[in-house]
């Protein structure tokens, strides 16, 4: 019989905050391995099972024993409080297995079951202190040299992270929290809100809201998690809250927002964004840098005659060949553009020359690519201003993954807009919208028809809603069709609810 190792994070300790999979794994297991205090916390679930519990610093022998039991064919649950992959047993189990020559394909099966870590359970009790970038730092210097820990505290403090300090103090280690406070106070105000949470969601739960300057006047022990706010964290009515930054663009008390959806992504509405800062920095650099440092870089851009225009003139082709040169590369892509790749010391000059040749230049990679038809060589021109507007606003925008927005000028949709991530088809003076298509692969499929007859005045706003949500909520490298499937609703359109297409004559 094949054994199996579950490495289970069971959360803060109360059964209500344990995941269903964590309970199932414990129930399925023949043997439970854990630190004695943790075993006591799940006692109700392990009746009749073999239990191997050891003391606090015996993690390695626990891991070795658990592996031995699984190799004998037993199902073994190694339990950790919080999350097994965050200061828990997951890493150690893999390390011990690898030492023994374990391979994923042939060795015993391992399943890591995530749990709610202290940073999340304590944050929930305090209010919403980790709404922005945050990190965890363990002050235990049993396995990590103190100078490394001190550097991490300093870096996190300087970078304005919300910080959750784990293992802040024990009977023997009393100075680490004092030293941590000293480092933090060199970067943050003594008034910075601090939450101290002891035994979250357990019987002896105790919560204190204090400040960085006064936190050491309170009881901090082995079971306390210390959450230090960032420079914008505030306290309201006993709650510790870190703003995400919505107030920069939104009026939180008003139902009507000063910036419309599509306006929120404009550079002038994001003066703090890297792209804008970089242009200012570049401008300053241009003024002071003499002589300019020359370094070679790889320039890769998408070149086409235009968003709508599909015809290169012979002169443009000759200009393109001259600009790219014999060492450069021009590749024709399935997306109807030429990919130009050049190793160069002067990328800005090359882009400028391409633009001067009347060509359209766009970035490649994980950006928004606008793919329009040629509108019957410009004869069916009514919808052209809308695709140009979409291109101006979203073309080349950085996104979690390449997003293809297909735009066709009539119901023939002969440029295949309905198969793109977002497909827009102009028909009878309005727009039909398709979401979540997939152009390639064995499971290629058209997008889901989510709306017909979107008014021209509304189409840019509608697309902005979809793209803004994908940009803000998509995972890195998550394709749009997967995102639509995961979120179930994007831009107000529900996944899986295709509307019935109105019958249309060919080309209508
Ligand atoms: S989609 Fe319609 S407008 Fe566009 S090129 Fe094809 S037939 Fe012409």
C-alpha cells in the first residue's frame, strides 16, 4: 500500500478557521505527527489515531519519523498551526526527503495543505492593517543569524512595508524585540499604529492596539504576533486600517466619481506611476548626462502600417530595412504585424525613425494588442474612430498577460474578432461584444457573446471596465479566458451566460 504525507496548516487553532481539506486530511490519516501543543489543539479530530508528538525544537526528528511512517505505507498528517508553508513544516519535510534522494514522480506522495497564517488571522482581528504591501519577519535567531534579521527589518522599514513580527520574544530571547523597535524607530514615527495579538481565535485571545513608541510597555510573549503599520496606517474606533490608495483617484463619499473609468488609467491621473516617473527621470538625465553612456540593449517592437491600414508602401519597406539594418530581424507574426528585433545602443532613435517613416510602433510582450480589420479597405468606415480611440487608450498597456482585442467593422467578422480575448463587432450602428475567446490550441474556441447592441457612446467605457479589472485583479501570466472563468463576472458580464445571438444577414 502506498503511503502519503499530508503537511497540514490548521490555521489559528479554532476548528471554525480550519479549511475543509485540512480536516479531511487529518481524518484520512492513520498517524498524526506534531508538536505537543498543536496536537492538543486538534484533539477532537484525532480520536483513535496513532499520535507522535514531540517537543518544540524537535522538528527534524518529527519530519524524519513522519517520512518513515509514510514509507511503511501509512497515511501521515504532519500538523502545523497557521500555514504549513510559512515557518511551518512544509519546507523541512521536502528538505529531509530530498536528502534521502526523493523524487516527485517516484517517491511517496506529498500534499501541502494551506492554512490561515498568523499575519492574516491577527489582521482580521485588528481591522484591516495589511491592505497594502506587507511582509513577515521572524525574530527568532535560533536558525537565522541576528545580523540577517536586523538587515531585513531595516529594509522592510525603509521600504514602508506593513510588518508582521513572528516569534517576537521568549523567556530567553528578550532583546530582539527591543532591537527591532529601535531599528523601526529610525524610519517610522513613534505614533505608527501597532497591533499586538496573542493567541488569535484561541481561548486566551488578547488584543492590544498601541503605537511603535509604546509597544514595549505591553505584554509581548511567545504567542504574540506584532503587526507594525506603514506610514499611512491609522486607527479608527479601535480598528487598525491601512489604506490601499483608493482615495487618490476616488471620492469615497460620493456615488459619482470625478474620474470616469477610462480616465483613471491615463498618465495624468497616475503621476506617481513608473512610466511617468521614468520619463521625468529620463528628461533630467538627458539634461545633465554628457557624454551619454552607451550600452547595447535588445529592442523588440511591433511594427505595422496602422491600426486599420494594412498596406505597407514600398518606401516604408525600404525605410524599415534601412532602419533595422543587416544585423536586425523582421518577423511576420500571426497577429498581422512585423516584429522588429534589434540589438542597439540607440533604441529611442530607432523608434523615432520608424514613426517618421509613417509606421505604427507598439511594445510587445504582456501588453494589450489591438487587432482591427481593414474595414473593407476603409470603405466601411463608421466604426474606425472607436478602434482608434481604443488603440490610443489601451494599445501597449502593461497587463498580466498579452491581451488581444479584436475589432471588426461588420457582422462578417472576417478578421476573426470573435476568437480573441475580447472581440468587438460593429453591426447596425452598435457593437456586439465577445469575451474569453481562445485563438490557438486544441481547445481553441470563440469568445462568449455577452452583449449585443452596445451604443457607440458606451463602448470605450465598457471596454475600460473590463481591462481595468483584468489589470488590477488578474494574476501574473493569467490568460484573459482563464481570468474570466475564475472571476465569473468581468466588467459586469457574467461567465457562462451567453446571450442568444440575433440572426444577421451575411456582412450585416
Ligand atoms: S469585418 Fe467586415 S468591415 Fe471588416 S474587413 Fe471584414 S468584411 Fe470588411
